[in-house]
């Protein structure tokens, strides 16, 4: 019989952001200028991602219109740059709900963050030079969430770019989790990762065993 004394208490938190990676999404505005927006409602399945965005956000509107984006993953060292984008929007006028929360219109997001745009290979939005990982992606499907105020985007990655310093030495396509330090959002606060706490049994499975058909599709783009 368990001797644990822990007990649960029923609570109703307003949000359930228990810890997810921050993503800087670059997209193309109607006039061809780039928009850059931070978000953290994202997860990955193979070479596909699922992204949750406010339906009226500039990023969502750009992605619905153009069908493409770049998912830039900042390291924990880039927290100040990410925070400079907080409470900014590329929408003019500012949507009412964002206006109530203190958002303001900022057209030059890269300049605001102090980050550098670099050309992508398969999509129009630029990558972020300072982010250790950038993924060029196209929209495959969209799904309304709840009352439709949020849209879940299913995107398919077409290119993955990584800084050399986070690659596993002696390999062509492996990320070293001991050198890759993602920026994490947990209940509206920014964190980094601590050191590894335990060996994972799943690590016995070679990464190549998870290779899916989307990777082969990218070679035709």
C-alpha cells in the first residue's frame, strides 16, 4: 500500500500552460513585409506541427491567406528578444480583445526584437538568423477550436535549419539535447531547461526508426 501523503485539490486555472516551447512564427503580410510573433501552443508529430493561434491574430490571417510560415525556435538566451515582442501585434487596428490587454500595433517586428531576417528556401517568410532552429512549413489543414476564436493549424515542415553548435558531433542530422537549450513558456513566464534528470528507455530506439514519408517529400520542393 502506498504511503504517500500527497493529495489533490480540485482547481480551475484560467490557462493550462504547464510548459511548452516558445516559437517565433514569421509570416508574410499583404504588402510582402514580414511579421514575427511569439507563441507557445505548439507540438510536433514527425515532420508536422500543430499550432494553436487566435483566429483574429495577424499571424493566423497571414497563414490562412498564404498557406506558409517559418517556425523559429529561440534558445533560452534569446528570452529578452522574445519579450520585446510581448504585447505587440501586426494588426492595425488592434483587435478589441488585444487592445483591452494592452497590445499595440508594431509594423517592424524584426527591428523591435533586434533579430535578423534571412531568406528561406521554400517559402516567402524569412527565417530568424539568431534562432538555433528554423523550420520552413506549409499549412496542410486548419481546425476551429471551441467557439472558433482559436484555430489549430496543421503544418508540414519542408526544411529544417540548425546552428552547427547544437548538432551532435559526428552526425549529419541529429540535434544534441545537451547543447540545445529551448526557451519554455510556463504559465506566462519564460524558463530554460535544466540538465538531464534520467536516462530514457525510449532513447534505445534509433531516431531513424521514426523517419516518415514527409521527409522524402521535402526533396521534391
